[in-house]
C-alpha cells in the first residue's frame, strides 16, 4: 500500500506474460498466466479484460468520477481469448498496436516475464451456444477479429459442432494474416473447414508476392463468389454468420446479409447473424 491507501503497482498486477511472438511490428501473439496458475473457465469466443496502470499524469487527467472507481489507476481493455479452454497453462491473445491508443502502446513495451493485470471474470456471448449444431458457420473476421474463431476451431475441429466452418479473414497485408499456417493446416486436414484469406493493401504488379484474393470480406460474401470459393450456397436456412472486428465491416455485412434473408440474433429473437464489435 502507498501512504494514501492506494495499491502499489505490484499489488495491482496479478498475471505474467509468459510468451510473446511478434508477427509484425504492430501485431503480436501473447500468452498470459494468472498468478497461482488457475486459468479461468470460458467458452470459445469469450473475452477477458487486461490492464496496465496509468501514469501519474494520466491519473491526474481523469474525470473525477473515474478517479473514485475501484481501480482508477488501471487502463483496462477487452481481448478475445484465442487459446482453447482445454489449454490450462495460459490464455493466448492476438493484439494489434493502435498507435493513438492508451493501452496497446504500453503493452508493446512488455516482454516475457512482464507483469500485467488480468480480470478474474470472463465475459461475452459471442459463442457457439446460440447456434444449433449441424449448420454451416461462416466466421468473418477483419484483423485481430480472427482470435475468437481460433479458439473455436482449436476446440472443436476434431469433433465439429458444425456441418462446415468457413473462415474468412480480411486484413491489410499478407503479413497480418495471423494463424495463417495453422488455419491452412486445419483446412487441409479437415474437409469441413474452409479458410479464405483476403488482403486489401498488398502491392500489385508482376513481382507481387501475394497471389490470393484481394479486396474486403464483402467480396467473398457475394452469393456467386461464395458459391465458387466454398462450393456451397450461402443460404439463411443452413448458415449462421459470425462477424468479428471492425464495426464498419459488421454494419456493412449485416446490411448485405439482411438483403439475402438473414436476421440478427438476439436471445429474444433467434437469428443467424451474430457479431462482436471491437470498437
Ligand atoms: C469484446 C472485445 C474483444 C476485443 N478483442 C480484441 C482482440 O482480441 N485483439 C485486439 O487487438 N483488440 C481487441 N479488442 C479491442 C481492444 O479492447 C482495444 O480497444 C484495443 O486494443 C485498443 O486499445 P487502446 O487502449 O490501445 O486504444 P483506445 O485508446 O481504446 O482506442 C483508440 C481508438 O482506436 C480505435 N480502436 C480501438 N481498438 C481498435 C482496434 N482493435 N483496431 C483498430 N482501431 C481500434 C478506436 O477508434 C478508438 O477510439 C476487443 C474489443 C472488444 C470490445
Ligand atoms: N495492420 C497493420 O499493418 C497496421 C499497421 C499499423 C497500425 N495499425 C493499426 O492497427 C489498428 C487496426 O488495424 P487492422 O489492420 O488490424 O484493422 P482494420 O483497419 O479494421 O483493417 C483490417 C481489414 O479490414 C478492412 N476493412 C476496413 N473497413 C472495412 C469495412 N467497412 N468493411 C470491410 N472491411 C473493412 C481493411 O480494408 P482496407 O485496407 O480497405 O481499409 C483491412 O483489410 C488501426 O488503428 C491501425 O492504425 C495496423
């Protein structure tokens, strides 16, 4: 405790970064182990909050209401869990650095062994619970929105709860295709998994390294394009679409799917569009 009764930094921390794998200078996969080693139970698709202390200056600039909340010194943000709940040694997260962000530039300074705050409560309804078994699940992600789908695939690939899982990941550059080799291997080894990466900003031209799809995820969801890439029909009766990441993508794809007869799911009105907005 400090003389004014507030927690010291070490008292705030309750978890350790055990591993960090940088995919680019802006994209990283980190593993976090809570003190005592007890990883909380969760459903694939859920998220947990991570946090780091604010500086003295950041605390002084807080509105007074925020200053009296229980842990005012912490900057806390939600992160989807990418590991499977079967992995009991750590939780894994895929993170992108938001240059103007409050938390991620601080997170980027941490190496393995670095201390962090992790909530003891897992949250979120973006899970497979609301999807009847035996359907086609179309998992649409922009950027780090792929993380909850990785948890689902790692957990259920060998005993699928779906007829087919179609994973569509839209990113800026090929290097941002996190878990690409794992997803390619899953698709190769399981006929019920289809992986469709699409990039928007890779250089073009005869010497271009990227030979795959270019554009945004909407292109793949065009009914004709979907049929040609997946070999199946994007039909509301058979498919549930899960959208994760950029809120503008979610809004745009929702509109597109509603025109094709899909409906947003809610606990009161079951539907076949499910989403998790990252900001
Ligand atoms: C349920 C949920 C799950 C999430 N899971 C992940 C995850 O698995 N991986 C991950 O990297 N992020 C995830 N996020 C986003 C994360 O919570 C933070 O918002 C993000 O890391 C930025 O934090 P920051 O403090 O650095 O930026 P902030 O200070 O919070 O944000 C600054 C501005 O950056 C924009 N912004 C915020 N997040 C993003 C983003 N991810 N990409 C682009 N622009 C953004 C917003 O316009 C925001 O106003 C999730 C968010 C939610 C709500
Ligand atoms: N990824 C990087 O290389 C990089 C580098 C530095 C900083 N950052 C920061 O990281 C944050 C997140 O970047 P991100 O690349 O992970 O996420 P992002 O900006 O959401 O972009 C991911 C993919 O989503 C696409 N997209 C954007 N709006 C869309 C919409 N309305 N509908 C469909 N697709 C849409 C993007 O296409 P478009 O390319 O057409 O927008 C891109 O292909 C940003 O704050 C960014 O500044 C990222």
